[in-house]
């Protein structure tokens, strides 16, 4: 897989995870204070997704840097 293809895949994964994370957070807001255990589970899931997003953002930045270095050669 080329660096550009990998970057495109990372960008797609980021978009998907961000949308999923927003959906989970919207669900939490809509549930209200009815089921604290479910809300805590959903918050934990959303926090895990934020960690995944941060990792993908670091990967994206590394790929962009690699592309810039390849272009400079």
C-alpha cells in the first residue's frame, strides 16, 4: 500500500470514528439521567474512541510528514 493510499485510509477511519463518537455522545445526551450504568458504559466507549482518534491523528501526521519528505527528494 502506498503512503497516499494509507493516508486516505487513515482519513476515512478518522471520519468514521468521529461520526460514531458524536453519535454516542448524542445518545448520552438524549438518554438523560435514567440509566446511570448504561450512561457510564457509553461514556467509557466514547472516551476509548477519543483515544483511537488521537492515535489515528498521530499516524496521519506521520504519513503527511513522510509524503512531504518523499516530495522533497
